[in-house]
């Protein structure tokens, strides 16, 4: 047995939870190997390459249309026709292009897989936003949508500097963001701020940021930290119960786990220690751990999907367990 293989064989037999996590889709397994088990690069990289050919990654790639889109739309299947057929109050579907790209990027797909089939160029020609029929890679007015597009475009090697600049300059006076700014909103929202922070961080991790991007992240982070990720600044009261839901995929929704995981990733990228104002959020996550060391999926957002990406509600979730376990190890090791 080679040294990398021998090291891997020794390392993966640590706990039942780790072995359970390893018995998963390549999209999750490579992250278990790299981030939880710390195996040699050659091992987890080989697993990550399988995302394109096995499991959920391969299934989602097979759903891509010939024109580069998924489900014939940018944010909604069928584009503007979806509203005419379903109405604005219908549950958000999760099958269109932006959601597919976001999933593939977060699952670790090598961007060259999509570059090699011309996806960036195809989307530039054929994909338009449902809002005002705007070109896909130019973004639109919703800062959450623009944050997803910034991350996905950077990943695919597209010039999305215009989107980046609009996000940086589009902050509210309180330092965060609100997707409802076009409707007159003047204060930030937890949801929008987290989505933009994740987009800016992904951009920095892929191509390196600049002082403006880092400054924007700092003010957005401060907006959430001042509120301990869970409370209103004005009254100190807890936000609505949805903040404490444990749900994967995160999509564009806010939760304590999603926000705390962002701060873990950002701190590791920035090389800084955990901020003590995260303590309340971390303890919410810790309290949800079951005696067997797993976390249960307790909610599923409605809306059409290509296929289920996690377990049924009420069952232990490998995705949530990995995310929460990495958070607690990072926090407890501070």
C-alpha cells in the first residue's frame, strides 16, 4: 500500500460518524476527506474529480440544455413564462440555471468541465434574466441574485467585474445589503447580507480580492456580528424561528448554521481568529447535535427540484453534520 493510501486507511477508521460521512456522494465525500479528515491532497482531489462523472454532479450535468441553460431559464424554469403560468406566490423552483451553477460550484465540480462545453459563452448568447430581459453575465438589480452570479461567473472565468463593483457600492448605510432596495428599502436584511457576503468571499477565494471588496465584506460581517447572527439590533429580541432551522441545501435562505459556516470559511481565508460574538450562534448549533453525533434535517423548502440532494426531513443529514461538525471543531479549537 502506498503511503498516501496507508495514511488514508489509518485516518478514516476514527469514528462511526466519520465513516458514515465517507459513505456519501463524491460531492460531499471529498469535503469530508479534505476538511474533516485531513487526508493527502491526492486522495481528496481524486474524489473531487468524480463529481463530474458520478452521483449528483453527473445527474445535474445531464440536465443541462443544449443552449447552456438549465430548465430554460435564468432564475426560474422557463423564464418569464413561469410567472404567467404559476403566479408570483408559487414556491420558488430550484431547477433553473443559477441554482444549477451554484450547486455544481459548491459541490466542487472542476470549472473546466463547463468551460470545455462552452457554457459561459452559451449563457452569454442564450440566457437572459427574467427581470427586464437583461444579459445573464451582466447581472440584474437583486443583490442576492447578483451575488450568486458573481461567484458562478468568477468560477467559470467570466468577466463579472461590473457585478462585483455594483455589490461593493450598493451597500446600505448600515453596512449590509437588501434585495428590496429597488422597492425603497433603506436598511439591510440578514438574508441579503449573508448572500452577498458569500458571493464576495467566493470571488476573493477564486481570484483574490482588493481593498474595496475586503472593506465591503468587513461592513457586512459587522452588520451580522453586531446582531449576534440571531437578534434584532434595536430590541435584542430573537429573530423568527426560521433562523434556527437546519436545512440543506442552504440555497439563498438564512439560518444560524449557514451564517456561522460563512464566518468559519471567511476567518480561515483571512487568517483570523473566531469572533467571540459568534458564541450564541455556535451554541445553537451545538445544542442541535444528537447523542450519536449527527444533526437532523428538520425542514425542506418547498419548490420543484431535479432530484433530492439530502435525506428526508427528520433523518440525520450528512451535509448538515459535516457543516456543523467543522464549525464546532473550528470554534472549540480557537
